[in-house]
C-alpha cells in the first residue's frame, strides 16, 4: 500500500519513536518542520488506523498510535504489491535487482540464503 507524503512523515515519527504516540505528540514532532493543524494529523492517523497501517490503543481520553509493521516489513509489502501488479514479474524483478548497488545485492543474496 503506497502512502502519501504526509502519511509517510507521520509513519516516520511513529517508527522513530520508542513507543506509541498520541496525536498531540505526533503533531508536536511534525510541527517543528512545518505548519500543520492538529486536526490534520488526527485525520491522517485515523485513516492510517482504518487502513490497518497503525494500531490504535486507548489511553485515558486519547488514543496512542503505533506502527502495525516495522519500516522494513512495510517497505517489503509495498514492493511485493507493486511487483504483483505487473504482468512480467520476472522482468520487473530482474530490472530492480540490476539497479541495486553491489553491496546491497550481496546483502540481499545473503539474507535469502539464510531464509
């Protein structure tokens, strides 16, 4: 599932946090670099929860949000989704692998061998 720019920024804050965050905490972190309404952040987090990208945990009167997947798991899911959408998966995968720097390719091969 591809994310919009603001959704990616919100997810980065959640991934970088040491635990679940409230809307206010996410809003404060994002507001350091840009002017955003609190309700905009609340709407984005609500939509991400409805998509299953984040989990919502009730904490008193507020919700705390946490990523449903690690950054790596979500990246892999997006890549697999894109790959499954093409009729020639082998060609698309070969092209992708051909774009990897040698050290990344070696790391991918090593990880595949461990699995």
